[in-house]
C-alpha cells in the first residue's frame, strides 16, 4: 500500500516548516500558442494546478503525473527535473491552515480522458498563460505560469 507523505506535525504555529507537495504544470500546444490547464480545488474552489502530497515509493515526477491523471484526466509525461516551486497556504479542515511548498514539473499533455477519479469534484479550464496567471491567487504561481509559457513558446518557434 502506498504511503502518502503529508503534512505530519506541521501546525499554523510552525511558520518556518513547509509541507511538501508536488504539482504538474500541464500544457498543450495550439495554433494560437500554448495553453495551460487549471483546475479548481475541492475545498475552496479556487483555481490551481494539479498537485498533491508526495507518495513513498514514487518519484516526484511520477507523483506529478499521477496527480494530473487523478484530478484532471491528463495522460502525459512530466520532465525529469522540477521547473520551479511556489508556496501557498493550504486549508486543512475547518479551522486549520498550513504553509505548503509545491515543486512544479512541466507536463506535456498527450491526451485528456473524459473519465477520471476526481471528475465530479473539480472544474477544468484550458487557458492562455496570461488568463491562467490572472485566475490564480498565488504570486509565485503566477510567475511560474508566465515564465513556463514563455519558455514553451520559444521551444515551439
């Protein structure tokens, strides 16, 4: 059985400790340039990239691919190395928040399935990099979206 490597004993009183997560910056190329996938979170409904806790026995790259599949039906291959990271405040339950750091892996989408584990729990949107950046609240994630798409645009020229 897989063991999630979650927040452990981190509490709001431990501001220097960050829970570690892994995320997937899912992208696809269109005639108008790259598009980025955003999903809504289950708890707050805010726009975010697919992400989750590290899983014992899986590489971070594999976790990024799994989260993209479970949360958005994405089938693709993540880059071997993290592209960047961002911090955010994760709401855990009614009255608990913790600081989390997400290592982000670029994931080129091969296909998107219509049926996947969390399909009834989230909304999905394919957006231009600028629109995606305008929808997310985290400043560091905004920068990652814009920088990632600039690099992707140059790669496709």
